[in-house]
């Protein structure tokens, strides 16, 4: 387990790589997540209505932020770690199947959406399954119980290449031993316990979204 102060520092680094949000921006982001998990592409006017902001404000911020993916018709199909198109980490919420860009996304997004997520992924190199039940207030169970998460401290602000520059380094592994060969080939990566990775998500959410989640 990492010391709390180290998780605090790591959360500062991750939050610092994200766009700075005022309370209105934070509300737009949270409502985008909550609409996206319903399983349909999200229209910007839906976000504006749920966040109680003008259509122009919602359009402006969503089009300016990195990590927002649009499909035809200017509907959102991917947003800050959560995607409707298939990606490596399966993320089931209330019967809807979505995907996350990296392992850690599956640990911090449940708090934002206020829902339980059933997560399924595979350990790089071995292809062995890792499964988790993640509630807004913590990870309830995971299998195997030796599972860990790889991580990377962001060295610059996240941009439109965030999946390549960050997410590709953040995976579930079945154990520390299973991760060692992969870590040796990826400079700067290290391991977090499942519990520490969830706590890191909680601390980072606090910094990015402030009181909006409350």
C-alpha cells in the first residue's frame, strides 16, 4: 500500500494533466458521463439540458476539451476514459455494456456516475481474465485477489493522444509476478494495489470535480 501522502501527490499530478474546470464545466463533464452510460450516443443539447447550461456553453467546452470523441451528427461516443465503441476493458452498468480506455478508468468512473460497474479485462502477456465489482464508494470484490494495476505518472497535460501516451500503460494484471516482464519493457511504469488505485481515483475526482459530485 502506498502512503496516503504519496497518493495525494500522484492525484495532484493526474489532476494537473486534466483541463482546469470551473463548477459549470465540472457539471457538464459529470452529466456527459451520466448520459453516456445509458448506452446511446449523447447529443450536446442533452448535456446542456441536464447541466442546466446554454447549448452554446456545452458546445464550446465539449469541442475544446481533449479526449472527447464524436460520431457522425456531432454526438458524443467517448468521453474522458469512457467509450461506447469496443475497447479493451469491459464496463457493464445497469445492463448496458460500455468500455473504458484504461484499467484505472474503470475504478474512478463509478463514483462519478453513482452506479455499480461490473468490470472485465485481461492481463497483458498472459491473457488471463481479471474481473471486478466496483461501487461508487469502493471495490467490493475482484478476482483474482492478487490483481494489481500498472500506472504511469503523466509528464505533460493530456491531449488528444491521451490513449496512446497514457492509457496504453495502465492495465490490470493478475499478480505482481505476472506484471514484472511487462514493467521491464515500459519505462516509468509501476504497480498499484486495486485499493490504492481506487483511492487514487477518489482523490483525483475530488480535485477535478470538487463539490459537484456531492
